[in-house]
C-alpha cells in the first residue's frame, strides 16, 4: 500500500525515545533576537539564518505592518494575473541595482526561485552540472530539467577541475553550471573565481545561489563580489529567508532572460505572488543592508571570535567564512548527543547529518544579535562541557 512507508517510518520515534530528536524545536516568540524560548526554556539561538537580526528590527516590522495595512494580507493571485504589486517591482529594481544586474524577478520562496529557474532554463539537449552538495532546490530543479531531457551530472564539491573535466567531455552541449556561493551547511565558499574561469572557457552559463552570502560578504552583495567576479556570473538567485529577514526569493539576470522567466517559469506563473508584508519586509531589509554595506557585519566578527575560541578549546572546527561555524563529530550519535547536551545547557545549534563525503556536524551560527557578553557565556558552556562533547579530544595546537 502507498502509505506503508509512512506507517513503518520509525527513525524519528527512535530518536525521540532516546531524547535525541533534534528537529522541529518549538519556538515560542521571535527567534531572531539571540535569545529564544524553545520548548519552554530560554536558550541562546545559535542556529538561525536571520544573520543580520533584522526579523525583529522595528523598522523592518514597521515596513511590513504598513504594507499589510495598505495592501491587505495577500497578493491575491499569480503575478501575471491579479498579483503584480508595485511593491514587487520596486523591490526588483533595487535588487537589480544593488547586485549589478539589468533585472530581477521575485518569487514566493527561494526554493521556487532555484527550482523554477534551473528547470525552466535547461531542458532537451542541454546539460546541467550541479555541485554535489548544492541545496535541494537546485538539485530538484536539475532533476526536473533531467525529466525534460537535459543531461544532469553532479561535479565534485567545490572542484573547478572536476567541473572542467565534465564540460570538456561534452563541449558542444549548452550547459548550466549550478553552485551555492556560501554553502549553507558548511559555511565554505565556492571557488567562484575558478568556476567563472572554467565556465567562460567552455561557454557554460553559471548560476550562483547567494542565499547565505547576501548581507554578509562582498559588501552585502555575496560571494561573487567578495571573489572579485562581479558581472561574471550571468545568473544569481537568493532566498529572502536569510539576511533579508522575510519569505521569498529572487533571480537576477539580464533583462531578456528575466522576461523569458516571467513568461515561462512555472513556479512564477502558477503560484500566488509574494505577500505585501513579506515583500515590504524584504525590501526594508535590503535597504538596511545597502545602508550598512561598508561595515563588516557583527555576525561575521562574532563568528570569527567564536570560531577561534572553539578551535582553541580543541573542537574539530571545519574551515569556514562568514557567520556559519561547522563543528564536526565522528558519528551521528556523538553529534546528536552534543546537540542535546548543549540544549540542556541553554544553547541551540543545528544538527546536520552527513551528506555525501561530509561528516556529521553541529552548525553553529552567529548573527548580529549575539553580543560579546552572550558569546563569552557560550564559550564558557562549550569549555565547561568540553570533555563530554569531545570524547577523544584532539590536543589544541
Ligand atoms: C542555499 C539555499 N538556497 C535556497 C533555499 C530556499 O530558500 P527558501 O527558504 O526561501 O525557500 C535555502 C533554504 O534552505 C538555502 O539554504
């Protein structure tokens, strides 16, 4: 029977029975303020993507409230019908301007932007090359492109050499190369300069998902700008669920490509437009990021401090940049136990199960909301729990 797999699914119950289930923590109240009430207890939130802590900023909330009062709760339909608001178009104009593109197109989620753009632009006779650890929305878009006749391959994580080998093997195919800019789980940047060079050499079109670099790196513009490659990646996508403190997503491209997507991209055509309040919140956040573009974000400074402290304590910290600090554990049980122990001591971090070739990690994330005092308290807890968290502790260098 179809639902047999659901009835026999027991992994979540098994983890719950052991007290090690790490998902769907119940957040009571806002999660963007550094401290949050999770399942009734106040904890330090070190697992939020609200990197610039704008989701609780009064100015952003005010912009969303104003839009709600003026435009109502809903866009009322897909954008090509009743749902195209001036709010969408104003946001698109500022996104294009800030990131240095001719045009932008807003979607109702970042997932839909990635899924829609990849599956719309690649099809029969094309090739899609996806970094093996790219976000599910990019992978799923590539799968649909594959169902439509594209040849879909993954290349080794962050490897321009492997990418070049694949492109060299099929130089005649129009190709789309897909990567995250800053990888969400590991906090490592793609080698964008080398990937751009390979794409240009083989005439491939590059799409970079800047969801986790926007607002943080490259003067707020992401990894492409940070790598000195502005203008050299023809397609950029982003989610508004990170530094833009909202819901939604966008693609940035040349005007002809955006117009093509406006008329062919199915998640754009067959879904309601982004709601007024979400659009206004994303736009107000973008304005704030533009205003502060010359400052190094507090989230980045905080993460540098915490990363160095965790390394000094002997934790197995993977190299990363920006606000994400991946702390590796030898096995799933060790990682889940560490996550639970930290939670019991007032710290929430994300549990990330191993992807292909990657270890089990805690994803520890700093935001602008983490004060030096809060971080010192966090470092104190990691220090106090060190022997329990690292059974076979590496000696600090
Ligand atoms: C790299 C990346 N791209 C896209 C998305 C999807 O964005 P959204 O949450 O806006 O659908 C996410 C969110 O998990 C992400 O991490």
